[in-house]
C-alpha cells in the first residue's frame, strides 16, 4: 500500500515542478526583455545637459529677423536726384532686368543688382545655418562630431560671418547709388543721400543676436567627464547583468528535480 501511494503522487509532483519552472522561465525572459528595453531607451535619449534652450529661443528670433528682412520693402532710403523711388527693398532685385525698369532708371546700376542678389543668397545661407544651429541646441545630440559642432557654435558663427558680409556689401551699394544720384541731380547744388533702413537693421540685429548665441555656447562650462558618474555605474551594472544572463543556462535546459520521496 505505501508503495502505491508513492507512485501515485510522483506524476503530480513532477507536473507541478515542471509548471513552476516554466513559469519562472517566462518571468525570467520577461524581466530580461524589460531590462534590455529600458537600457535601449536610456541610450537613445539625448542628454538634457547638452541642450541650450536659451540659445534655441534666440535662434528662432534670428531666423525670424532674416525672413522679415527678405520681405521688407525698406532697405535703402534715397533722397535727391532724379530717382522716383524713395525706398528700395531687397526683393525688388529678384526681378529679371530690374535695372532696365523705368522706376529704377536713375537709381541703380547692374553692379548694384549683382551685389544685392549676392546679399539675398547670403541671407538664405544664413537662414539655413541658423536652422541647423537651432535644431542642435534644441535636441542636444550626443555624437562626438555633432556635439563638437554645437558646443563650438559653428552654425551661429557662420551666420555672423554672413551678416557681416551682407552689411559690408550694403555699404558698397550705398556708395554706388550715391554716385548714380550725383550724376543725375535735379539742380547743380542739390544734396543727395542714400541711407540704411529697416531691412539693413534687421540683418544687423540678426548678426548681433548670433554673436550672443555663440557666446552662450562657447562660454558654457561642461563636465570634464563625458558620462555622469551615476549613469556610468548604471551602465557598468547593466553590462555585468547582461554578461551574467548570457552565460547562465535557461530554465528550460535544466534537468527536472528529483521525485518527491517522503
């Protein structure tokens, strides 16, 4: 009789141990999957310390200034001479053969048109470089090359150089237009002048803001370590767990426990 009871309880015990081991195996795989998913999400998340939201906000203002300068109708104010226009905007130089238009007959030359079209091209390039700098300051990427470009504010420095070039070309344009106005004076002793207006000052303001943005990135202090010590410890612990779990056998591969004997 005792031997029959022992044989009857053995299959039940084996079934229970097998189901418990399979349950532990499922929990083990779930925990391992959750561990890898958490680690992967932490690796792709950008560092908050690499972001510069102040520079990003000012970068948006720079882009707005440059776009407004393109659409502005007042770049130069002309006084005196036979020119019929009082204000000239940058967008007018995009018109083909604008120097032959009747309204521009005594105002500009073909050289002025070429210089202003170069200025328009530099404005577009400034917008592109400012956009790149804005995204880098907002996202804070962690790749070494991109991070170096953002920390050294390369995009904003390029914008500053373009804005300085545009301002220098505008000075050249004013001297050329003054020569044209002097050649076509209304009277012998009349005074002519060409001055800057809103569009020029928008570009100058964009360049000044870009200098401030560059200063906020270049003068910002960063840690000497690329990784925060707490995050480094967490990564080391994750690597240790991954190595241990990789070398450990699965529960499915373990032999079943021996049968229960009273």
